[in-house]
C-alpha cells in the first residue's frame, strides 16, 4: 500500500439521506458526475433501502441509471437486505455495502433488529450476490462507541470483523457513527484491525461531532490506514445518534492531506466549487471550513492604510 490517501465520497448517500429537502434526481446525477470528474475512485452513490424508510433516496435506481460512469471509479450502494441486493444488482452497482452496529441497542434503533439477526441477513445477501460481478464491504457501526451503551470493547468489534470475513466479505469499514472516537483509541483499534484486514481493504468512517474528525484521520493514517470516507461540505449524520453532526468534510480532508504532502488524486479546486453550491441543493449552510476560508495557499491583497 502506498502513502497516498484514498478518499471515498459519501455525501450523496450518507449526506442526502437525512436532508429534509429532497434533492432532485437530476441534481444528484450532476453532482455524482462532477465528483467522478474531480478524480474519485470510489463514490457511495445511494442506498437500496425501502423508500418509506428513507424517502430521500427513493430514486436510487434512477440515479445509477443516469450517471456517467468513469472508468476506474467504483460506484457503491448500501443494501439492507436480499431484496435491496437484488435491486442493486439490477442497477449494476460495483460494490454493495452492508451495515451492522456492534452495539445491540443502536442496531435495534437503526436496523430494527439485533446484530445477530443482521448477520443472518448478511449471509442471505452474500448468497444473493454470489457469482455476480460485484464486490462486498461491511461496516462495523458504533465501532468507537455507542450513545446508548457507551464504549464498545475492541474484542467485541474485532469479533464482528472476523464474522464479516468468515462470510466472505472482502472489505471492512470501522465507523465512528456517533463521533465518539479519540486519536489514541483510533490508533489502537486500527492497529488491531490491520492485523486481519489489509490496508487496501480497510476503511475508516469518522464524524466530526466533537471536533476530532481530522485528528482521528491522522491517527489512523499514522497507524497504517489509507482509506477514508468523507462527505462533501461535511454533510450527513446518524438519525439515531442524539446530537450527532456530519461526516468529516471531504474538501477539508483533501486540503489537509495536500498541505502535508499526501497524495489523494483529487482536484481540490473542483471540490471547493461543488461544496459552495451545496447550500443551494440542501437549503442550508454546510459545516465545511475550507470552502468558506479558501485554501491555505490562497493569498489576499494587503489592506490599504487608513
């Protein structure tokens, strides 16, 4: 694995899913095409969940049908069950992402079932996609803490990772679903995870709920992780996590990486432009900072003397 950082854009799924204003299908397609042009090798496009459960993503099939697929870019969909997997396969997704909380309480709130029941469903999903030209990833939600149960022991998290691998799932995401992680905790858990999941298959998903999102990225990166989820403008947040705010912001992460000499393969200027257009789409300001302040290298004229 190189020292480059691979960033997966998740705004159009994780971000849009909780927005009260519906983002029109054509606008989603235009944004995804622009993200592809900005250089992303992985984009989480949408989710094949029940339209009643997540009406904001009810157009997942139409979005997948309408996007211009860039060669070399993996277009991902979250799927909750075998029916969702069937819809994803029909839409020709490149990868399906499955999600189960390590916390019993959070999984029941988020998925309506126990983690064991979710795992049984994952086995059925794996049967559904068997033989199809699609890769698989599974997310350990609340891996760094649950707002209802508190700390989740690392042994418990790693046991869930092992269960994913035993099912034949090839990629694993450790998610700080509620923004409870700290850099020391991140380093310890990432080090353990990398002992069983190669760096090219391990993704970290951080939220900036308590202002530690980018610090946690750096901790994971120095521990050997190279893949990270991020959302344009810092959109997103878990609807079942009291007080949770959005994902780490894509353009803020890219700016930090570039200032540190870490390659991302992404066009930061394009991302800033796309982020500045987000308030028009979602109807409110977004948390990202670089789009407001500009890049660190953007100089300004000297003020005129009074």
